[in-house]
């Protein structure tokens, strides 16, 4: 059961208008945002940050950003964010093969060397303690420029916040997110867990 009950989507007009961003990415406003809006300034700041982080300014695609978010979330154990990121990756063009193979990225030909470097970076940066070392940095910078590295780390950091928020809140998963988790993550032992 969720620690705090989310408010309705129309509770705060400013938050509701900003939250239309999620209609594109997920098809619905997430319960995490509906909980944040209990303090509207937090919800507004979060949505604005999310929009900035997910804006595509370089070669990092919307699908790649969601896969980086997925790897970060799976590494920290947030089932809520795992389901959301895999759903969003699908909505942004992720093939079923890529979504099913994300944990085999090291051996898979479905992912480029640049993606593999970004995914290794995501695993290392989302670990506690942080495991980014010179080898990981060198491999990452072989493929991505400074602006793209900032975008990639922005995604990892954004999901660091969301992973703590949703795992602690035990935020209730929405039907579409549950369906995506069940479809694409079952073979990775994904479960709804406490997000019922």
C-alpha cells in the first residue's frame, strides 16, 4: 500500500497543465507526480526537470534515454520505474527484441558499442557506492560528446530521485505500466512487488 495517497489529476491546474507532458511519454499522468502535487512546487519542479532531461539535444535518442532510465531503475531495484521506463522505451520505438534483450546488452548485436558504453556508465553511476572509473569514462567519451554525457547523466540522476521516491512511497503502479512490465520484464523476474 502506498505511503501517501495520490491526489486526483485535476487537483492543481498548474501541475495538471505541466503533466500533459506524460501523456506523450506514458499515455497517462503517473501516480508519482500525483503524489508530489501534495506539495505543488515539488511536482512543478520535477516535471520541469523531467522535460529538460528528456529533451533530445544531441544524438541520445528518446528510446535510449528510457533504456538508460530502465537500467538505472533495475540496478537500484525500483519496480515502479522499471515498468515506466520500459513502457516509455516501447512508446519511443523500442523493438520487442531490444526490450526483451536489455540485460543481455553486453553480448547482444541489437545494441551499438555507443549504447553499450552508455549502459555500462548507467550501471556504474547508479551503484552505491558510485562505480564510475577511468575505464568506464574513457569508453563513454569514445562515443559521446560532453553535451551527450550531460544528457545521459541527467537521465541517471533523474531516475536516482525517482527510484528513491517511488520505492519509498510504494507508489501504486498504473495498469498500462503493469502490462508493460508483465510483457517485457517477466523473464527478468520483474514483479509488481509493493507497488499494488
